[in-house]
C-alpha cells in the first residue's frame, strides 16, 4: 500500500485535507438551490463510501509495504472494526447537524464555529490518545484558533441583528456538531497502528481499511439519523423519500461529488497521521474552517452589506486562523 515517508509530505497531505474538508460544503450550497440538504446528504454519504472503496483497491492495495486491503480486512480484530465503525456513526451525527447549520447560517458561520470547535477539542482528545508534537506549540495554536472562532461568532451576531434575523439555532447546531465532531477521529485512529504502517500490529488496520469501515458506519447510521431529520427537520416541512428518487441525475451527482471531495481529504488525513501524529494531522485537517470561511465570505458573499465593524472581526479571524495553523505545523517539527 502507499505510505507517507516524511513529515513534510504528511503536512502537504494535511493541506489537501484542509482544502477538501473546507470545500465540500460548496456542493451543498449548489444543491440547496434545487432541493433540501436532507436529500443532498444521501448522495453525499454515498460519495464517501464510494471513495473509501476506490482508495482501498488502488492506493491501499499496491506496493510491497504494509498489508493490502483485502488481507488487512481479513485479519482485523472486531474491537478495532467496531471502533472505526463507531467513529463513522459519531461523525455522521455531527455532520448532519453541521449540514443543517450550513443551511441556516451559511458556510462562513457553520464551519468556523462548528469545525473550529472540533479542531480545538479534537486536538486535545487526540493528543491524549497519542502524545506527538510539542504540547506548548500545539495548544498555543489551538488557543489562537479559539479566539478566531469567538470573533466569527461576534461577526455573525452583529450581522444578524442588523438584518433583524437574530436566531441562535445556526450557532447552537454548529456548537453541538463541533463537540461531536471532536471525538470521531480518536475512534478511527485507535483502530490503526499509528506507530508503524509498514508492518502494523496484528489485529490493527491500515488507514485504507479503517476508512472503509468508517465509511460503512456513516452509511449505515445515515439510514436512522437522516430519516429522523427528514421527518422532524430543524427548519421547514418534513421531507419524503419520493422527493429524493424524483431528483434529477445531475443533482444527485453534485451530492456524490461532495462526498468524493470529503473522502479524498479523509484518506489523505489518515495516511498522514502515521508521520504527523493524530493530533497534528487532525488539527491541520480541521483547518478547513479557514477554507470554508473564505468560500462563504468572498465567493458566496454571506456577509454582504454587513454593518460597520464586521469586516474587522472577519479579517482578524482569518489572521488568527492562519497563525494558529502555522503554530500547529511547527509543533510537529
């Protein structure tokens, strides 16, 4: 299987993760012009599962190092399979809430608040699980990101008051999503031998196998989670399954493409974790908040006509996110 052999390459992989995880929300924004996010989400999780299979039978099955996907899956212990599957379920619960927050508050709010919080808590959780990197630098970077999240929430609150649409629902959903999102990676990381991808311990899984099991957890749990949200939506009327099956082929492709984008980022992140460590790999990947905020502010114009002072908050948010991400990278050098 393909294995990252250096810290610098692992950082590059984490930046690809950042771009992917911060950009998939654009597909939801595009699909949202034609149908509800609950319907989009079925195609999104299908795309994640498809990519997990694609990566497993390509990068996960070539070369002489490590175990190939089929062999690795056959020897994996049920406890590790269950851990990765549970990680998928936790992620899915969090991501459905995040999707609802995107629909209500927009990319430039839902991601910085939700995924920013997930970065902060997730780095702590993953560092406890595997102590890799300088803790002072690592948590210093996390502190900068925390301040950036607060600035983003202040900007959103100020804009909402001017528009006389003060609603805490988007922020609350983002916060709950962030708390849940901070835990999923630890369960996936625990199912792998992060210290040795070349000759992983018996019973542990390679990143490609772990990603497939993780994707299965997302897909299976979606039958329950998304059905509940369709029947009891956070906003609007209930959604019926026939609306999904009546959707046009091109709109289904948008959702699948979104899942493929996220899946690519996830694959690169898990592969990078072997060299960068779980805390740094996860923390840099969740720097996706910076990318999504860029899309929301500059492309989708979600803060267009914002009141005086909001732009100051936003520019400071971007600056602190950049500084925080830079400090997290230095923590692993």
